[in-house]
C-alpha cells in the first residue's frame, strides 16, 4: 500500500488548514454560499436533504486497518454510528456538522486519508479492480499507476474548475472488468505491445447519467511513461471545449460524441505533441519506485490443496455456499480472496456500523496482512487470506453479519442512497432494495438463478449504475408520485462488450416492482438452457418475450 | 482606484477596463484594457500605443492573443464566473505555447480561493473582485508548501524532486 512521505503529509495538512480557513470565512460571511459551494464540494462536502454529507476518498479502494478504525471512530464521534461505502469505492458520512468537518479532516490526515476532490467539477478518485495484484489474468498491478494519477490530479491547478466532474478508472485484467471501466470519462486499460512493454489503451467519453455512453478508444497504445502528459492533453482539450452552458451536456462524453471520437483524438494528439516530452513525462525510476509500494506481502509457501479446508467444504453446506459465491481464486497457491458481503435486509446497501468497521479491521489484521479493499459493488474484500483460515473467517464473518453467500447474486445489489438522503433523487431506492432482499431471501433459489447484476438508481444521475445492471431499476417522478422504470440487458463485466440496458416499457408503482421482478426471473428460468446466465438468456431471446409477459393483461 | 495584486503585493490599478465596446465608438485615450476583438479590428491604428492592453473572454480561443501578445501593454483573461475554469488552460497556453513573458492578468470573478491555481498556471497579476479584501487574498499564495504536479510556476513535478 502507498505510504505517505513528508511531502504528502505537508500537502494534506496544508489542505486541512486551508479548509478550516475557508469554513471560518464562510461562517464570518466573507464567503457567499455560492462561493463556498465548490470549495466544500472539492473537500467532499455536500449539503443533503437531512444534513451535510462528507465523502472521504479511499484511493482505488485500499484501506489499512488503522484507517478502518479511524473511520469507525469518526462514525461514532461525529455521525450516528455508521458509514456508507459508495459505488466509487469511497466512504460517506451522512450526519456530520459543517462546523466539525475541518476537525474530521484533521483526524483523517493522521491516518493518511483525506476528502480531496471527492466531489465538484474536478478530477475525482481513480478507481480500479478490487482484486488488483492478487488475481489471475492481470497484465500488471494497476495500483502504482492509480497512485501516480492520484498525485498528479490532486490540486491540479489547471483542472480544478472543469465543465463537469471527471472520473478515471484503470483496468489491468484481461479476463473480466470489475470496475465498470468503460463508462468512465477516461478509462485506461493496461496492455502490452509487441515488444512486451507496458502501456495503456486509452478510452474516452464513457459515462452513465442521463445519456449513457460506452467510451471510445482514442489510442490503442500509449507507453506507460506518457500517461500523465496524455491525460493532461485530453483534459486540456475538454476544459476548453466542453459545454459550460448546460450541465446535462457538460460531461466529456457529449463532447467526444459531438466531435466524433476520431476528431477528438486528433485534437488530443495535437495538444499532446507539444507537451509529451515535458518534465511531466514519467521516468522508469518513478514507475519502479511506485511499484515498490505495491509489492507482494510476505506470503508463505503453501500447497494449494488444504485438507482441512476440503474437509470443511464437504462437511458444511453453508460454508461451501459461501466459498462458492464469496471466495475468489488467488494467484498464490494456498491463498484466496474473500469478499465480506455487507448488504442485508433492513440496511441500506453499503451501510456499515462503527462496530462492523472495527470488525473488518480486526479480520484484516488477523487474516489479511492488515489491509482491506472497498468494491464498486459496495462490499469489502480481504485480498490475501490463507485457504486454511477460510473456515474461521466465515464463522467470524457470519457472526458479524458479513457472510450472506450472495455475492454476484440478485440480492447483491448496487443501490444509491436515493430519496431518503439525496436531494437530487426523484424516488426512494433503499426501500426498493429492502423489499427485494426480503422477497428473495431463499438462498437456494438465488444460487439457482446465478449471476445477476441488479442496480437501482433513484434518479437519472444514475449513481446506482442502473444502465449497466443486467436488470436496472430507475426511480422516476410522475406528478409527484414515485414510479420505477425497469431496463434489461445492461452489462459492465466484460472487457470489450460493456452494454447499456434497454427499457422494458412503462414504469411501475413501487408496490408492483417486486412482482414484476419475479415475472422477469420466471421468464428467465423457463427459457434458460443448461447453465446459461440471465444476461446470456436475455441476449438470446431478446426483449420482446419479457415485454409481452410482464405487460400481459391478467385474465 | 481598484486594487490589483502584482508581484505578491497590493498596488493601485491605473488601467481602465473597457468591458463593453460599441461599434463606432472611439477608442478612449489613456491606459485601457480593450476587448481583444476590438483591438484586432483596429490593430493598425492601435499597435503603436503602449497604454493599450487586451482582455480575452472565456468563450474565445486563446489563439486570438498569439499574434498580438508582444505588441500590447499586457494580456488579461476574464473569468466571468469563478467556476468557469477555461482561463486556467488559456494561461498555460499563453505562457507555454506562445512563450509570452509579459504581465498576464486575471480579471472578472477573481477570488482568494482561486489565486493559488491561477498563479500556478501563469497569471502574475490579479484584479481581485472589488468587494473583496485584496490584502487578505494575499494569504492564498501561502496555502500550499508543495505541489504534486508540474505547472507553469514550476514545471518539475514532485516525483522528480523526490528521485533527486
């Protein structure tokens, strides 16, 4: 994991003091509401329906156990005892007092954390695969590049006031894409060229929101050392030419589409030709130095066959189910990647209590070299556990409520905070998630259904990524009443075939949603061939079969 | 007289900003900052004056300044709203692409909390909005001891310094 040096500490300390001064000037009336707004947003501070919401950055999802404990302490001291993991791997507090925020930031700084640029029209936290560095099929560990991007983007003086927010994701895996990479403003895919050198395929102009668009490749191969100058060139073009009159047309995806990806790429290349050899060009020494922060932990030489583990698998169906769904293969023999499922009925997806945060820290210390990771699907990963420890982890996780073996299944939903918390939402999303969780609580049925991404957003801004859910649910407002539009066929898990879902038809009242979902699942079960996944059945039989049945008049 | 931050101190600004210019008007005498298009339209007559500066609106391309940068008193870039960040890229192009070394002034919605970024991008004078305390705004330049990325004020990114 990256460790701060004196420079990093100084920069974050200076930021805390700057924000303290800004907050004081706001309270003194020297900063207007409008002027304070982008300053607090760039420190992750929203003003929501109930109270301010503070979003803390978790760079590319990495958390050390002392950071988890600090988050727990903050949840207790300044919030109502819980925190929320977002779909962009960050952590949110829903109830802090504005006047306390400088102090919270100061406390976060003591454990090398901050809220820099977690909101506002600037470059946001860079996200990546939660299995980075431990999974098969990886070109290289993407995290050194994520950290290089984090530092470059932090207080980038030219890009603090972009037309709109700007999100970058990095994927290094050739087998699957766990971070919905191609629906980001820029997505970087690590690749090797014919000479075996590392570089990036650069994709620009993806995004969700009102106009979901899959990004376009603007450069097939960018040498790794040119990473920052090329990003500078892309964003410099966007900063000058992006739409600043209409915020719904301000994302880079609209610019790339309007210019065409080819023309946009030409503009970027032209700009880049002037700056590619500047001092911002990376050096092999820097890349090596950054890689040294993400070396392998002290793995033991283990056999991949662990008899005790195999015996427990045969003995306990519950354990076997959990392993099947929530444990992934690790690149090292005898190790595994365990995901703690933190979604359960009665709790908003992504919510954890202070005690749960501390429990995660304890599990990380005991079993996974003191580190944990947050995921795009709002779960927590222990990335380096021994297979021989899995049974003990399962038992402890079960006790803490983290062991629902539903990873990737219907009830492992992505869900935004929705109308219960968010001022933008048209409709509530958490109660819908809750109803779904309660209705579909038969774990054997869920396992039988297999992998289904169900994503729920409370409005067009699509924070719940409904467009790329195999089943997407979008809250809409019809004359003051909450309705829900359902889409099918979205897919974000594939490297080259990210797909945006299509709308099933007219929207439904909230109390109809669960029944409609039930019908959709029944149609799938009737039509699937062998072990076919929901998305594959849908792609084979098409929308019409679903549409006819769901909207058939009862007779 | 309005206040101006120049060379990190507050001075009186004796240039008059011509915000609007109607076609057919005579260009006033004295120290003025003209809209760049007005200057370009009357370049032949104005080129000899050393008391005429020009300003660029945020929706105009920085390229308009390229040819005339060295014949005007100085260049200014307008920030119609502080959240309109185009001027930051313009400043870098003016400095780094056009190699302009004269005074580059930020005008418009110029506020304390943006000065650090403006200075890093190449602005060296700042017409702080008149209802704000320019003296207090000076502390913006002390906000950060270090920066990660290279910019106009210091092209060398922190990673190069760390590697020694």
